């Protein structure tokens, strides 16, 4: 196994544990044990738990950001088609992206200082890509009359925040199956609002 393979495995396992148990509920020893490596080997790569948390979030976010930038810049497509591709990509996060969101939201609620090293990524990342795509669709005349940049927070709430909260509710209360249906319906309603579906 190469050092890059090991660091990738460390970040994946750490992200999984941070998502499940939060920053305070995860120890460096837990991560090392799950990987079958010594705690010393782990601290060689990531000296502090905050370094590990930051690396786990940054690695996943970099992949996510590259994907949505690609969706928003599809060559040969209209601004409308690029926005639709971006919405579709945001609607289908990977398992790692869901873990990243869950870990991030846990810390946002309990210890926002843990997010300080990565907050710049979020400020200059997906919101700007989404705003650019919406702005291009507006300039193209591809959105219904009256729909403007104010739709960006609605998109983010519909495709990022609401599904994460819904999944947490369903995980802790299995009888809340209706929540997933509500999230699916909200995506459909968003597409109607933006004129993609009748």
C-alpha cells in the first residue's frame, strides 16, 4: 500500500466516524484501530485530531466541488441545461458527501470552531458555482419570470440542508419514512418553480 492509499483510507475512516459520533465522540485511537494501524502511525500523518477532521472534510469537499464545477460548465450545453445538470448532481450526493455534510452539521451545532479551518472552502466553493449557474440561466432567459438569484438559498435548502436533516430524522426515528417522500417532493417542486417540469 502506498502512503497516498493509506492517507486516503485514513481520511475515509475518519470521516465515517466523525459523521457517526462527532468530533468529540471520535478518538485518534478509534480511527487507528478501525484501520489496523498504530496510533503513532496515524499521528505521523495527522498530528492532531483537528488536522484529521480538516483533512477528511477537505478531501471530500474537493471531489464534490470538482464534480459540481464540471456539471455547471458542461461544454456545448445551454445555461438552462447546465443548471439542470448541476441540480441533478446536487440532488444525488455520494455516501462520502453525505458523511461530510453530517459531520459538518454536527460540529456547526455543537462546536463550530472545529469548522474554522474549512469554512473558507464553503464560502468560495459550491455557493459561488450555484450562483454563477443561476445567473447564467437568468441572463439566458431560461428561468420563469420573477425567478432571480434569491432562488439560490432555496436550492441549497432543498438539495443540501433538507435531505441531510431528513436522513438524520429517519435514522433516529425509523417510523419517519414520510420525510424522505417529502424531500423527493420538494425536489420536484423546485424543478417546477424553476420551469424544468410542468
